[in-house]
C-alpha cells in the first residue's frame, strides 16, 4: 500500500504539472490529451468500484458516460446553459438509469449479468441513434460549454484541466473512504464469497445495487466532463466498444485497487495515441496486446508494485 | 394483410439467421462455459470469404462451400491459439480476451478488404421472386429460411441421435466425468468450436447479399444474439431456437408496424420520432420483461461440475 500511495502522489503531482509544462514547450495538445485521459480515469475508477470491489462484471458502463453527456447536451440544446443544473441532472439521471438497469441485472448473475448490462447499453445507444432532435447518428455540436456563473470558465483549457484533476482527486478520496468503510467491506466480502456473506447475515443485493448506482452516478460526472471536453454530443459515447475500453483500463491498471484504473486509463490512451500516430490499423496491435495482458498479466500494472500485507 | 405476411416472413428469415449464430454461441457456452464475443467476428469472416470466393470462382455453391471451410479453419485456429487457455478462466477474462480478438479481426478485415462496405451479387437463379400465398417474395430470402430450417433439423439430429451429440450433451452436463471416461475432451472442444464457427460463417455468408458486408458487421448481430440466448436460457439449443424466432419476429414486425400503429394513437410527428426509437429498443425491453419473470431464461439448463 505504501509504494502505491507514493506512486499515486507522484502521479497526481505529475498530472498537475502538465499544463505549465505544456505551456513552456508550447504543446497545448498535451493539456487536451491528459484532460481526456483523466476523464476516462474517472470513468474507469467508477467501474472498478463495482468490478474490482463488487465483482460485478458490468459490460455496459459506457451507458452512464452517455447519460451524463446527453443530460448536458440536451439541456444545452434547449437553452439551459447553467452548469450546476446540467451536472445535477447528469448525476441524478445516470444514477436513476443505473438503478433501473441494476435492479433488473443484479438479480441475474455471472454471464447473464455481462450480457444484460451489454444489451441495455446497446438499447440506450440505439435510442441515441434514433432521436433526430438531438442529432441522431450525426451527433450535435454544443453551443457552448457548461456555464458556472464566472466561478470557473471551461473554455480556459488549464482551468478545465484543473477542474477535472480536482474531481479525480475528490473521487479517489471518496472511493478510498467507501471501500474501507463498512459498506465497502460488505461489498468485498460478497465478491470474495457470497454464500458466506449471506450466512453471516448480510443481504448482498442492496449493497450491490447501491454500489452500482454510485458507480453510475460517478460515471455520469465523467460523461458531463467528456461532452464539455469534446463540445460535441454523439451516441458513440455509449458504443459498446467504449464499455470494453473502460473495462480494459481497469484490468490493465489492476482491478480492485484505486490507483489501477487511473494508471490503466493513462497507459491505454497514451498507447492508443502512439499507435494511431504510427499506423491507422493500430487496433490490430491493440487487440493482441489486450489478449496478452489478460492471459499473462492479470493483476495489471499496479500488481507489479509491492503491496503491504494482504490489503489491496 | 399481405404486408403483414411479407414482414412475418422477413421476421422468420431474420430469426433463422439469429438461430444459426445463437446455436454455436450457446453450445460453446454450454460445453466450455465460455463467453465468446468473437463469435460475431466469425460471422463477419464468413461473409467476407463468401464474397471473395464468389468473385474469384464465379460459382456460388462452390464459393459457399469454400467460405464454410475457411471459416471453420479460422475458428479452429482461433480456438487452438487463443481461446483454449481461457476455458478455465473466469468470465471477465474471457470477455476481455475475446474483445481483443474482435478489435484484431475488424482491423484485419479492414487491412485486406478495406473499410468500405462490400456488396455481393447473387446468381440469377437466386435473384428472382416467388409467389407465396399471393405475395411476391424474394427467392433468396426464401432459400435462407429453408436452409435455416434444414440446419436446425440437422443440428437436432446430430445432438440427439449421434455419438458426437451424446458427447456434447454429456460434456454440457459434467465435463469432468466425460473426461474421466476417456473422452478426449480437448478435441471435443475444438470440434464443437469449429462447428459453431461454421454455423456463424453460414449465417454471415447468407447475410452478405441482404445486409452490407463491412468491418464491425458481426457486433451488431452478436448483441442481438445475446438477447436471444438470454431470453432462451444460456446453454439450451431449444431456448436458442425459440428465442431466435421470437426476437426475429418482434424486431422485424416492430420496425415495420410500430410507427403506423403509434400514428393511430399519437400525433404524426410524435409517432415519427417515437416509432423508430421504440422499435429499436423493443427486443431489449422484451428481454427485461422475460428476465423479470424468468431470471434464467425460458429454458434454463441444469449443470453440475
């Protein structure tokens, strides 16, 4: 744990230094790249809460990214530019969708759960594709970014960057408190051995569903950030490959750890950036890399760092 | 009324195609306990192989045969190289690894055939129309239905009446016991996987002339096939058949008639907007309803290890 905490602190410090360094070297592109990376880190972190700690293999996490993005985009389309309102709707909306999807899918288990979460996300994707009013498959350009009454200007790249970083740090802290609280312990116990958790008197369903909803709401925030980042709303946010990508970030970094998803998001998106600059067929290289990571490096990159005791 | 009949036949044709996919997927799951996302890639490979062999040989039956063999080989190679080690892993690993395979296959196809959609032309004897019950129906779609029904029957005979089928059923119930009785279970796995791959390839090559042949074509149907086997009960071939027909019908009829039906209730513009949206969500809603009452699907399978 000690080595990981140091790694995390160093990593966050490095992330905080990106905007000034990008300014010095006159490479504003990197602010953009790392901001996107951190937004996905938030999404991956939220998935890790249910995947790594709860054992819920949700293959539809991009749904909440989409709901968060659509909440902002749709309100914007109807002339509501107030960021506080937009983001509240994004959080409440994605939590509500997670509640419905979770309530149906957590009743099932194992491979059913994977397929059902995937199918529901696909349903939302097709819904996004078919609503002409909000751009359908072409997507829709945002008229402006979310307005926070002069408190923070998202048009300012560095300001937006630090907002994303602050939210990431906040969510890391909240997640840390959550997985080490009684709630998180029950969740992890359920993952480790569900019959035993039942036998000592816990009813896992409520805990799992709560975690599922919290994760959905967190990912909704990532969605609201993402649509402000791209200033473009498209159903592609909910495409099922996006869910797979977020899941890969968690595994690549190391699931069941809080640092892991952040590391995974950074490494995967930088890797994509490097590979796609090199060849247009970068997915042909990424695919086998994914396969190899799953087959031979199951504990992820964070698994390479020493850990203290049994604590993950 | 005639339109309803025509759309019902289209629904049947789509259902048959879904069944060919679902049968392979559900067998692989039932026996190896393996979630194979790359099943859609095999469907795609089948379509591309058929299109390519047809341009080179000009002989449709020969092209179909070659495409089936080629897809079977791709399936067997994939199984031996990558998937074999995954059977003992948990579902998360299987999902991610096969997701990696999908990325690989889609790009592979883009490298060899390009990203633009391919259109296959049919031989003239498959291109005409038939008169069925007073409607003009394309010969090709009728042939697809016929082939699908024949394959379903063949599958039924193989699974219930042959030694291979007996081993498959035994493997699905208790694979350790089957291995203990001296059956080469790895070979059985490879055979079943190749078999499923060929079925997916068949669905793909038949889909070619109806839908566009392009990278990523496999994933759209794959997710619908998931809905089919979740509704039918994972691991059950009978469930796959029922699920495929129900999903095929509901999806096709929904797309054709939901908009006019809504127009009778709502305003035309509202129906114009809600119709297509609701139609594309229909099968997922159906799945949610089925799961609410039968969390294990319509035909749950009993397995022991």
